[in-house]
């Protein structure tokens, strides 16, 4: 039974890894189609994709210091060693034997089902503790994306309003950044954009670098529209207003979709967490008495 559980866990892990790799490859293909439309853009490699997979993943989460990869690898090794030590101590101690002895007292043959899960606990602890650095980086990346998606609609509205008032893109962006907190991810990236423009980089390349450093769908669409307007020479105010209205509509549709999916999402916690508690609380004593009587009846007949 233990071998079957380990095999199933390995298959599920391989399936999840394959899905993650396929999703990452699809995102790269979409970005390649968006960013490689300019034949001169090959002179500047992508900010995140120009590094290795680990370095690019850490940079997308905001870890851009020179020693970020080494720190992540060291943290992963420490977590792996800690998890292995805890798993070995749990395996070598008498705690599992004590739990196995108590489980074997459960009547009705339920101990045969619970015993393999008991011996999987050290390995589950090992996997959980070893994956803590990866989960922390993933959580930071999600928080960064959520922060950008919250700040982008306000920034677009202000840019469209200031552009319709007659200000240029750079002047409007400078006014908006001066009024925003400096520790926001979108503000930091636009500050880097201003520094790249002042350093002499082409404006189209600087805009595309912003999208590459963030890899957020809404920002990618916005930057693609700005790049197209810059290359075609169309009015910036109209483009910004169109993007602002489109982003507002997409946020409204996402909110409606989330509200419609909420009852279905609540169904699984209700079935998995709430209903079993009710069943155990109401039917548990009856089942316990039934199993106890059945076990006593079986022992009596075996004695005869």
C-alpha cells in the first residue's frame, strides 16, 4: 500500500511539473510574438529571459540582488536538511510505533487503511519543509502581480486624463510617479523606465523592458498598445483612454466571473471540511458502538 501511495504521489508530481512547464512555454511563446515584432529588438535580450530559469524566476518575484540565486539555493538546501532531520527523527523515534499501536486498536479493519498514511507523515513533512523557500518566492511573486494589477487602473486613468489635458507621456508619468509611494512595484518599474530613457535607450525598447520585467498580462497589453502607437505615430491620449476603458471592462468581467464561481468554490470546503465533521459528530458514537459489538461478537464466535 505504501508503494502504491508513493507511486501515485510521484505521478501527480510529474503531472503538475509537466503542466507548469507547458504553461511557462506557452507564456514564452506569447511574449516572443509580442516583443520580437521589431527587427532591431534582438540587440537587447529580455530582462528576465536573458538569465537562467532560476534567476529569471527570482527576478520576476522582485529578488534582483546579485546573490539572490545563491541565497535561494542555500535556503533550499537548509530547508531540505531541516526537513530530512525532522523526518529521520520522527521515523527513528517511538512516536510512530506508539501511533501504530493505537491505530491497530481500531476495530473493523480500519487500521489497515490508516497505517500506510501514518508512515507517509515523515515524507510529507520532508516535502513540505523542503518546499518552503519555493512557496515563499511564489507567494512574493503573486503579491507583486496583485499589487501591479491594483495600481495599473489608477495609473492608466491618470495618464489618460493628463494626456487629454495636453501633457506629454513623460511629463504625465513624472507627475503620477511623484504622487505615488516609492515602494510599489509598478512605480519602481516606471522609475527604471525613466532611467533607461535618460540613459539613451530607444523608447520602444524601454517600454518592452518594463513588460519583460513584470510579465503581467494587463501590463503587457498596455505596453504593446503604447509601442504600436509610438511606431505608428497615433494620438497618445486616445490610446490611453481606450486602454483605460478596456482595462476597466476586463476588471468588471473578472469580478463577475469570480462572483459566479464563488458558490462552486465553496462547495469543496463544505463537502470536505464541514460535512465530515457533522457526520462524525452525529453518527460517530453509533458507528463506534456498532464496531465494538461486531468485534465482541466475532471474538465470542472465535472462542466457541
